């Protein structure tokens, strides 16, 4: 788990996404009507890969959060 405050401190974006087979990313949009546009754009994929890797690197198991 990565607290939103830590993600903000790291400069990670506030977007939600799902990565599929390292080839497709679905960007989750919540604007009154939930949409999930898919993208195979290399810049979008690399941005999402980088975000995921940074989040995993700085996350901790839920039961270790304390508080």
C-alpha cells in the first residue's frame, strides 16, 4: 500500500489505470460516467510503467502500515 500523501510527495500522478500484457493501458476516468479508454501509445505506456514501478518500490504491506 502507498499512502496518497507519500505518492504526492514522490510526485506520482493521481490517475488510475490498468496495465494489460505490457501492451495496453486502460485509463480510468471518473467524470460522472465512468470511462476506460484504452491506449497502446508508447509514451502513455511508459508513463504508466514508471508510475507503477515507483509505487511498488515505495509501498509497504498493508499490515505494516500501523496507526
